[in-house]
């Protein structure tokens, strides 16, 4: 699955799509693949504030629990309701319909250190090489 | 997820089918020092594998399991006496060609390991043991059979062990062997030609709660790959899937089969684990017997129970259980979403007073309490002709 070039990516395998001062956040195709069959998503409440680098939710597959880290600080303005009833959407459309939350950014400069698509692809390729070594 | 003791700085061990798993694109994990497939994402992954075994057929590479043969020494009877001493079930009840679930115990009545004891011949037994406890087990068997007139041989590396599991397992395997499988009952075994290999051990055993077979073939790569490929080919019409340790774990959990370092360990005794029916106190002696009889007389304080989550939240291995007050009362030994039931299930040790079906307890998930209730086990029981538990 291609990594959208307009997104930015974290080392914890989240993607961020910024429009104005709102960032939409999801987990990457690599992340969903590592997790396997997703069965449960715990998102932060709308209106709660999140801090860059701190966990703000979890995605669980049958065999694993994965913490989600906030890529930037701000206030949660929306959580994807679809994922409460159909968490498995994360496996089929991680970069699109299965976004997790939208965050109103309090400090957009925090996003400066994130990877672009090409950098993230190289980062993931390195991980895959380690895994198959 | 797994019981695995990691062996840092040591090369991971590989089964003869390692490159087959990698060619299939399996996700590999370190399981007890072994490089093993946890799931095969390209053919659907864990849930698809789980469902294949419940509804059709799946095949697992379980060559990491260990095998110890105990056979007669100078005079007949020595091997049986040795097996009777080191295992809690009654091996004297086995006919040739029959197997039984059993366990090797410490003098304290806790577990060295659980084992399947097969009676191969007149005074000849094969003990199939867990991967993570192989070295410990073989040392234990050698040490504790020294006084007996028997020969102990470790055969772990001689076999590639495949588990073909599911309601269509017999259909698949029958295409590959001349041995009639229908007469082989649950927890019995036979020998036959499989894929042209003479005298292969074919046991109607498994770790999935489903009908199925485990076969033991020579462990060289060429033979192992040939048999694996033949099984996959024979199973194609039934939708066979290669299955990894992930599905093996959810399948065995639904069937409430114990996993070492989870439901059983060196600090949990047979009574607590609910496995008393496999401990034969009418045998005059076995290691752990006296301690278990004393524990029986004294009564146990904790019991293994099945839990189902009532509130949203998934209990996982190692999570704490507590009373409504928040007081800690026990621990989850294995927990997972159940692919068959579509509910979140777990096994846990709780105070015996709180072990009756319907009791509400809470599970601590990331600092929050989620309600669960004690439910009957096994969580899943297959509809079938033969009995659902291995012969006592």
C-alpha cells in the first residue's frame, strides 16, 4: 500500500494529515500489518487534550495491544465513530476511512521533525530488513 | 503473547521448515528460543487460520516440541515403572497404540511440564513435551529415571512434527497414507506409510480442541518440505491454511488447554489448575503425589476459572483481577478475543471462594476496571462423535 505523499509520519507508525490547524491522525499500513486483525480501538474523548509524544489511545488486535502516541499537542475535536463498531476497517483502509482522531493543534511546529513519505518508506524498509535477517 | 523464555545472545533455533515459513511470508517470532511463525498474513492471518481449523483444516509446524523415548532396559517392565514414577497419570492403563495427557511434577505437586505419553510397544513409551522446557525436561527425566532399568533417549531433533487439525483433517491425511484413519480414536495412534515414508507415527492428538492428527516424520529439510507441500496440496480442496502460533494460542485457549508458564508452572499445583482428573492417586507412588494429597486434604485457596468480559475491554496475559472494591484478587493467565465466539475471554487464577459460575470480578486494563464474569469452560466444545477430553 502506498504511503500518501501529503501525509507526515512518526517513528511510532502514525500518519498525520494537516489541513489548516487541524491534524487528522491514523496508523500506517505497516502498523496495521504488524498488528494483524484489529478488534478494538480506544480513542480519547472529544474535547480532551493530548500531548506530543504521550499515549492517547490504543489499538488492539487479536494477539497484541498497541499504544497510540500523539504526534502533536492539542485538543481532540473528533474521534472516528466508525471504528467503535468496525475496528477491522483499520486493516483495509488505514490511510483513509480508518483515521483515528482529529486534533486542533496548539503548537504546529511540533510536526516539523516528522518524516515525509519517502523517508518513512525507507524507515519501514529498514525495519523489514531487520525482521527478515 | 507466548510463554517464551527469550535466549538473548543465543542464535534462534530453526525447524526444518523455517524457509518454507519465510517463503510463505509468515510473521516470525522468538518462541522459547525458536524462530517460529506467529501468523501468515498473506493467506489471511490469525483469524482466518483460526476459522480454517474450526471449520475446515489447518496445518501447524510444531517441530519445536520435544520427544523423549523411554524404553525397556535389561528386563521388561523398567520403562513402565520409570514412566509411572515421573508422571501423574496411570501409564499402566495404556494399550499399545494409545496415548494419554499427563504431567511431570515436582515433589511439591507443581509442574515440571505437561506431556502426552504414548505407549509405542510392550515396554516402550514416547513422551511429547513442550518446546520452551525441553532442556529442563530431558534433564529431569534422565535424573529421575536413573534408578530404573530403562533407556532414555531424546529424539526431539529426529522429527519434524506436523499438526493437521480441523474437521477435514482426516480427509486430508487419508489422501497421503495407506493407514486407515477412521478406526484411530481420539488419543490413539497408528503407524503407516505417509507420502511414501514408511512407519510414520500418526497420532489423533492436537492442541486446538478440534479433531486432528499429529504426524512425526524425519527432520531433514528435503523430507520435511516434501511432506509439508504434500499436505498443503492434499488440503487445497478443503481450503487448508498454514497456521501459526497465534491461532494455536487462540484455539487452545477456547478449548481451555493449558500453556506452560501461563495456566501451569513450577508454582501452580495440579489441583489449582483443575487437572486433578489426570492425577491417579490410586497409583502407589509418583513424584508429587504426597504433596497433592496433602493439598487436597488442606483445600486449595485459588482456582483456575474461565472469564468472559462483560464490559468493553480485552483481558490479556498478566493483567490483574480485582474485586469490586478494587482489592487485587488474582491474575489473568491467558486472555484474548475469541474468534469463534466473538467475545473477549480469559483464564485466571482467583480465590476459590470466587470461582463459581456467574461471579462478577473486574479486570484491570491500563489502570481501569472492566467487569467480567466467571463462565463455564471450555469456552468452546466441538460437536463430535467421540469424547471431548482425552481419555483420563
